[in-house]
């Protein structure tokens, strides 16, 4: 069974809005995906790019909250 996952990205200048709609199946799948990502490696790869490192940390936090 497939889940519902939709996103909308809207931006003007430096302001970007990301809207995500998903059902519980997709949310649980994304939470499981978090377990397969080696976040330590991601942070090592982004150590020279503070903005990317910060975005990776926020994504990790979001995925953890989906699993609750």
C-alpha cells in the first residue's frame, strides 16, 4: 500500500516556504528512513558548509519527531 506524500515549495527572494502533507504510512516510512542515514557522515561532509550542516541537523530532528 502506498502512502500519500505531497509537497509544495514556494519562494520569493530569500524567503522559502515548504509545505508537506503526508499520511501516517508515509510519516512512519520517513521516520524509519532516519535510521538508515549515517548523520555523523553527513555532518562530516558538510563541515565546510555551515548552512548545509544546519539544514541536515534540522532534517534529522524532523524525522525523529515523525517517529514519535
